[in-house]
């Protein structure tokens, strides 16, 4: 019996083992994720940490896309942003869901027991009684605390975000892929760009898909097009492809060009209201040539917000130019990609044409240094992986000229100064634009502005940071600008009080590669010495300018105080001098004392009432004025500066007929020569 059971048990055991092996093989099957799926699961990387931050990031992405679009065709930007609050009933009707009353109230998270309700009402009644007593006795009431309104975890706030611009527009056939396919776009070359990840409105669409399930709506028209494209779509996150609901052409009767994007998302306006408005204000500072209209439409009309940031100049920065890679900035992977994508035939042509600062002579020298396996005429496509490593090693060790900053597009000292004056109205402001510098083969330019005084500016140091002409509002503490302004600048040496004065520190950094830190790319670390040194130098140059203005103001104040002090003693001095003259006149009349001829003539004028107390007072006042004028003239002669009243002048937009002109830039003005 035992012998008969053996084979059966063996078969059962093998069957179990084969079943387990199949299960384990199924468990170890490789799975792939699409780019859209990755960003949906890691949305915090792109700034979609929570509903409030998602609303802010959506606005930011749409505004920056709108500015890029307008600037790409040298059109002065006009951007309209609207955030419309959508109530629960309206949202349900949008998605085709019928409102339903609660049946089992205890099932919900915001359920309040009778005992808890009674306790809350007693507390509110006690607070009302205390306020009434304080009013009767004339005491000030404390600001009433916001009563906690119980809100279910599943109850969300929804908003419709709309952004309209007058930019380039988008080709009809490209719109689905531009919005519905992650990591496809027009900004992936090596040049200065506003974006951080190259996601743009795609991430807003992903968030819309996750939070509301509603599609995005795009209207677009390009210049000279007689139609407007309308597209309604969402994204298949797992396949990373657009899902088109409607894609049609409409008549463009108004000859409009640009784009209008509308998306419905979950958000939180209450907690991120100040951040969104702060972002719009800072964007108006760094782009004074743009016009922004921001509206928040609430279900409660009293909470509506409308802010218009008016254009103050039509001087636009140049369009950033796409450039080639600097040899010292490339890695092995990039070299492989460049070899694969290049249209050049030989290694010499490849080095000479795919990189900056490598001419034909230098390319030949580099090839000679690589070794006998390399020759100028060898086919670049035949370069092996080992040979690419040798090229990379030589690039890291060889000496190359620094790349120029010609490909960069800073805001410009004039625009930065104008933006600060326009939005903050400071008592005084100084700006500085540094020359192009290099870190790790990437060119960068630092521009800075420092203001004292102004509207809506707190006491102490207020930091305003910009990277590639976009505001950075989060994670300020670790930023190179914050650390430099707070720890590396001796403000007292520039006659600026770090704690009492209202100080605005504005620093804008532009580069083909901004060295952001952290997953959210919200700040620039201070571990790159070249950038830290350039930021400190730019702020110091502004402080030096301000110091001369502050010293002049202090001297003028001292002069006024001196004049005020002298004028204060004029009546007493006049009375004393006149009494002495009267006494001398009596002595002269009684011949008790003899005086010189000049003195006698003056005493006769006193006796004849030609010189009176009033005339002496007038003469002393004239003398004080004359001394004050002579001292001011001497100071102006020594300093070589004639301080006269100044008025802010803004360049108006040119008429369509005046298309040919040349702008001559200065830190404080732009001279326009119309041809």
C-alpha cells in the first residue's frame, strides 16, 4: 500500500510545484508605465501636491505658456486669467450626476451628535454674551475666531480656470498631441525657457482627469487664419495618448489669434489666494511690457476679485535663441544621442558643428589627442561606445572658451527697474545687470534690484526671486538669493537699516540650465559658487548706488535741520541786536560815547526808524537763505550732480505705421530712434 501511494503523492507534489512556479512567473512579469501614468502617480514632482497647490500651479503653467506664445511672435502679451468657483450642484450637473439628499446621516464624516451640537451652541452663545458686554462697556472686542465648519473628507471645491492670450496659437492638427501626450512639445532644445518640466498644461489635464474627470477645452487660431480651432479632449493616462471628444474648425470673424484654454479642476482658493495674487504681482514686476487681467468669480459676489496689471512699456527682451552644447557640459548619454542624431559625416565635422567654441583647428587638435584609433575623416556613425567614453573624458579635461551669453534673454535693467517702480512705488530703487558668466559649461546672467520704502512692503528684507523670468514663491529659506541677502550682505555699511527699513531685494537669474534643487524645482541652491558670487556682487552693486542716494538725502536733511534751527532763533537774535542798537543810539545822542563814521550813519538810521526790528528780521532771514543756497551750490559743485525733480516716463506702444525703430538702452531710460 505504501508503495502504491508513492507515485500518486509524487504527481500531486509536482502538480503543486508547477502551479506555484506559474504563479511566481506571473508575479514576476515585467510591467511598464507610461510617462503620463508616472506623473499622475508622482504629481507632487510637478507642483500638484494638494488641491490648493494644484490650483496655483495650473494658473502658473497657463500664464507662462501664454507669455511664451506671445513673445515668440514679438507680440506685446495680453493675458486674461479667470478662476470661477463651481458649487457642488453645478459640478454635478456638469458631469451628469443628479443631486441626492443624505439618508443615513451618521454614515458621513461631518456628522454631529446632539451632545456635540449642544456643546457648540453653548460656546457660541457665551462668546456672543461676552461681545455684547464689551460693547456696552466700550471695550474693544477681539476678532471673532472662525467657527469650525465640519466638512467631509470627500467634499471638494471645484474651479474652472480659463487663460486667454494673444499669442502665436497652435496648428490645428498638433493640438491633440500638444495637450494629450506627455513629454511631447516644442521646448526641449537647449535654450532659456520658462518651464520647469516641459509639461505645461498637460499636467493640469492629468490633474483634471484625476480630480473631476472632465476634459480640457482649447480654442486656438494662428495669425492670418480664417478659422478658430476648437478641441475638447482628455488623456488616456495608461497609454499616454489623447482621447478626442470634439475637434472642429469655426469661423474666425474677429480675426483673433492666440489661445484660450479652459480646464475644471479640484482646488482650494481660500488657502492659496495670497500665493496666486502674489504670483501675478511678481509676474507684473518682471514683465512690465505685458498686460494682465485676473478675475476670481465666486458663488458669493462679495468675494469676487478683479485685478488689472497695466502695461507700462513696449520694450520687450529679445527672444531666447536655441544654442548648441558646450563640450564641458555634456555627459556620455548626451554624446551618444548627438552621434545618433547628427547629420554630419565625419568626426571632424561632428565636433565642429554640434558643439559651441570648437572650430576646425581645435577639433583637429582634439582628435589628435584622442589617440591613434581616431582620425578627422573617420565616419562619426562608426564611433564605438568605448571611443565615446574617450571623447567624454577629453571633454572633461580639456580647456575650452566659455560660452557667450548671446543666447540668453534677461528681463533687462530698464524693465526690472520699471516693474519695481510700477508695482511697489518705492522711495528709491537701484538696479544692476551683470555680465554673462558660466557654471559647468552653462552661461547665466544675474540681474538685481534693491528698493527702499514702497507700497505694501513689510519692514525688513522682502525677497523676490525669479528664474528664467518666472517668480519662485516656495522653499525660500534654502535659496541662494535668500541666504545671500540675509547672511552675506552688511546692510549697515550701506546706510540701510535691515530691521526697520522696508527693503525689497529682487534677483533674476537666467540660464540655459537653472540648477534647481528639490523635486519641485522651487529654489536654487547656494552650493554653486559662481552663482552665489554673482548674486552677492549684483546686490552689492545696487547697495552702492543706494548708499550714494541715501547719503545725499541725509545731507539734505541735515541742511534742512540746520536752516530750521537758524530760522528758529531769528526772532530772539533780532530782538537782542535791536536792543543793543537802541542803547548805542541813546549813548550817541547824549554824546556819552563817540562812534566811527560808519557806525554813526547806522545809528542815525535807527533813530530815524529806517532800521527797525522788522527790517532786521527780514535781513537775517535773507542771510540764512543765502548761506543755505551757497552751501547747496558748493555741495553740488563738489559732487558734480545736480538733483532736479524727476518724473517717471513710460514708452507708449508704437502706431502700426511706425514699424522701423532702434532702441538704445540705459539702466534708467530707453531712447527710441524712429526711422
